[in-house]
C-alpha cells in the first residue's frame, strides 16, 4: 500500500533543506576565497578557485600555528579545572546534605543570569591586583571560575537523576564520598562532562574581549587576537597603499576553524547524549 504524501512534512523538509544550504554558503565561500588571491577575489567574487593557490595555507600555518597551540593549551587547562571543581560541587549539591544547600544552589542559578560583560571591569581589577595579567594561566583562572556556574547546574541535575541505590551500595561496602565520585559519578557523567568540555572549548577558543584586556604581549596572543590583527601584505600596492591579501587572511580563518570542527565532530554523539541525559528521571 503506497504511503500517503504528507504536505506538512514536505514543506518542513523543504524549509530545512533551504536553511541547510544557506548555512553552508558562507563556509563554501570561505573555502573558495582561501584558495585565491586578492586579484582573483576582487575580479570575480563568486568565481571558482582555479587554479587553486595552496600556498595561502602554508602562510597561514606558519603565522598562526603558535597562537593556535597557545589557545589549545589554554582551553585544556581551563576545561580540566572546570570539570574538576564542578564535578565535586555538583555531586555535593546532589548527594550530600548540609546547611544552606538549596540556598547556595539557587544563588548559583541567579548568578547565571548576570551578563558576562558586566563582570569585565571587576575581573580586570581583580586580575591586576593578583598580578595575573599577561599570563595564559591567569586567563585560565577566570575561565575556570566563569565556567563553574553552568557546569555545576548541569552536573547537579544529572547526579540528582541517578538512582541513590548505586551510591548507598558503595557506601555500605566502605567507600567514602571521594571514592563514590571517582568510581560511580564520573563514569556515569562522561556524556555530560564531554558536553561541558565542548561548550567551554568553543567559548574559550573564540573569546576575544577577555584576552585583549589581559594580554598585551604579542608572544602570548590567542588565536582570536591573532586573527583580529592578521593582515599579511599581498605584495600588490597602488601608489603607497598596500592591500592585505584576502586569500591568505581567509585561509587563516579556515585553518583556525579546524580544531573546532575536530572537537565537535569527535564529541558530537556524547554532546547530544549529554544534553538529554538529565531530562528523564532514572
């Protein structure tokens, strides 16, 4: 028996296909521009990159490799700190009973509503007072602190949804709370921890404002700072005016996007699982 054609489904999938195609247009144009030089781009913006200029990527690789590695190092130490402290805090709010537990948790929820831009000035003053300026580790301290609120909220919700019998059985066998965290809570929370890691990696890797406030040394620039000032000369000039090479600049954007794509591609399955893991009571 032939299936009935659902007009609503056809319209929905058609709209999704159009949105998907439109979302890929900027990416395709970025790839196309990265394989051309400024003359080819200005001459025919929508033209095909033929012959492709692969040397653009060698320039970008040489100029941006150091900022990318510094940013990845910053992301790693920040994410490890966020996951360490938020796991312990989330477990405490979910499984331990202490005075003021609910009040403290609701304070955390309320602090999540404060826009991050309002904290730039007090954080800058604090960083200057603690002598954390011009230091990647100093940046990491504030990323760790700023990433705690949402991570604690997610982990507390996740740990609350887990059956209490698992933890009670471990305690009856003589396990203390730290052993319960290490042997039970952490293995169960792997999807949500990967979700937290991906979300913070995207946020820290793309952040520009806070590094520009704290870092003034060119040798400590993050990838966002490097891209903001990345304007290699094409060698073509009109009179005394030198124009930046748009092809090399765009290839830098493509090269800087690779860690983000790899991070999300490798963790996409856990990312989706982590977003939905605490939605159903176990």
